[in-house]
């Protein structure tokens, strides 16, 4: 069951976007082709250390419970997990809520069949230069960033899946 966005959702999203200079897209500390910083975080169903996922394609998503587009992306990430795990894709979603109870409530309403890890300190999104929720990226089996995508709209689904399929087949994304 989905719930209408609350006023605080829009205020928090507006605050995140207001940090960007007018007319500019978000800047990342990391660029395509760079190695993704390692992290070790507690999670469901188990803790994850990113460097131990080398050899697999990783769809890495940063999200927060207050983010309406994050709620939309979870169903799609469940589909990607179900369709492409056997082909070597691992979906890992990094929650950045300060309160674990906020993430837990979100996950009760919007279950994840993929791996979810928790960083209430904000160190992981800081290491990646994340400015917008959600932000996702595809990491190749060597742990390098192949592409970065900010936000999530239902219209993004087919293009993101096309890029994942192409990457898994060894084509350029």
C-alpha cells in the first residue's frame, strides 16, 4: 500500500535539491571509470563488504525512508533482482536514515528481495559524493563505476534496464 507524500518529504527533497547551484546537475566526488570506495555495513539478509562483491555486477542504490521516488524504485529493483541475479547482477541498497526505525518502517511497507545495508553515520554516501536521493550506479565486476543515475521516475525503468542488460552482455552502456 502506498501512502501520499507528506509535507516533510517535499521539504527534505527540496532541501537536498536546494544545495545544488541553479541550473547545474549534481556533482559527484567520483566519476565514471573510478573505483567505488569499499564499505562494510550491516544489512539484511546479511552484512555486506563491497570489495567482496568483486567479480559481480553491482547495482548500488542510495535511498532514504523520506524519499518518495525511493518508494517507487523498490518495486523495480525487486524486478531487476529477480530477473538478473542468475546473470551476475547483485542489487545493494544503502539506507542513509539516521534512525533505524525509519528504515524499518519503510521496509515493512515496501519490502525488498535484494540486499539492504544501513549507514546511519552518512560516511558511505559522503565517500561517494551523493547529493540526491535516490542515486544509483552500476559497478562492473572490477568495482569501477560504469554509470550514475539520480532520482527515479517510472519513465526511467526501461532505459535503466536496457543499460543493465547491455552491461551484463558485455556491451557498452
